[in-house]
């Protein structure tokens, strides 16, 4: 319980210290005034989702796929 409380406090401090607005530019598209904390958490969430999806792709029926060297030898 104390660990969860400390984690919530750390997240709150992080959010307050990184609340400044930033502009995101991607090619011809610009999104002005997004809080930095949302950008950081958004990219972390996207990375988490990508990792989970890639982790599921490497498994087949609950077993890991054979290494590429084994596939080439067959």
C-alpha cells in the first residue's frame, strides 16, 4: 500500500514538473500546446503496446518460434 502511494506521488510530481506546453511537428502537420507529460506518457504507452504486440507475434501456440538459423537449415 505504501509503495502504491509513493508511486502515485512520484507520478503527480512528474506531471506537475512537466506540464509545460510543447508543439509537435510531423511533416506538414503541427499540434501546438500539448502538455509535455501527455507526450511522454503517450509515447511510453505506444511503446508498451508495440512491445506486447511484437511479443505475441513471436509466440506460436504458446511456444517460441525457432531461431532463424534453424529455419534456414531445413
